[in-house]
């Protein structure tokens, strides 16, 4: 079973739910998810869901991120299986940067 460390970054360009990580056909160990608010004028919120099939499971709901700060969304790693995904939703458009660190086991 090959193991590969990967990282993914995206800017949440709308207030709609956005996929920030698409799992592999195997297992993915998500080590960290960091959100940064690049807005220098106002704080915002972020919501993070793990999606399994058609069901979204809330990991973080409307977490407040102050002006020009970052937020570590996970206290411990989580496991995603068979193409599960992570989706995030920001309160403001194009001010939240998301960065995911994951170990993929295929």
C-alpha cells in the first residue's frame, strides 16, 4: 500500500460550499486544515464539512476568523475513505485561503 504525503491549497472564491479536498480510492488521513482570513477590513466565518456519499457531516460550523488571522480547523487527524471529500464555506467572498495536509494510502 503506497503512502504519499500531499498538500492542497485553494482560495474560497464564493460563499457557496467549495470542495477543498477530494479523497482517493483508498484511505486518506487528513492531518491538518488551516484557514486564513486575508481581509484587512473585516472578520468572517468558515464552515467545514466531511462529505460521505451525499451526506455532509459538520466538522466546524461558522467558526469566527478575525481580521488577518489563521484558524487550525482540526484538533486531531481524521480519516476519509473511498473518495470522501472535504468542503468549506466562507462568510465572505475571496478572503479565505484554505490549506489541507493529507497522507493518502492507496
